[in-house]
C-alpha cells in the first residue's frame, strides 16, 4: 500500500466510508484510494486527486480478498448510487 504522503493521484477515491474488515476490529471512517482495481491507500486522502471521486459517507466498505475487492470496486464505481 502506498504511503499517503507520497500518493498524489489515483483512479478512484471513496470519500468518508465506514471501513470494516469483518474480523471484529472496530469500524472506522476513512477515505479509500484504488489504482488498477486494487486498494492503494486508506486514511485521510483529502489532498489526493482522483479520476473519479465516489462520495461514500454513510456507506460501508468491507475489503475482502483481492479478487472480491477488484470486482466490488469496479461495480461500486459504476453504480449510480455512489455518484
């Protein structure tokens, strides 16, 4: 994963999502950046430019295996509910 300070641009940023990893760890709110259908950074990505911003406040992201994550990212970014 990219160090946030080095990340300047990505394909998609899901802004303000509630993140859960389904392990029982507490949920937290963060931005999630993706590049080439893979998560590239998680955190406060307010300064990161993206080809597409996906407002995600009030939505839950639950990254799973790499295959599922790529499919989910692709589907979510094309879904009008994210726009």
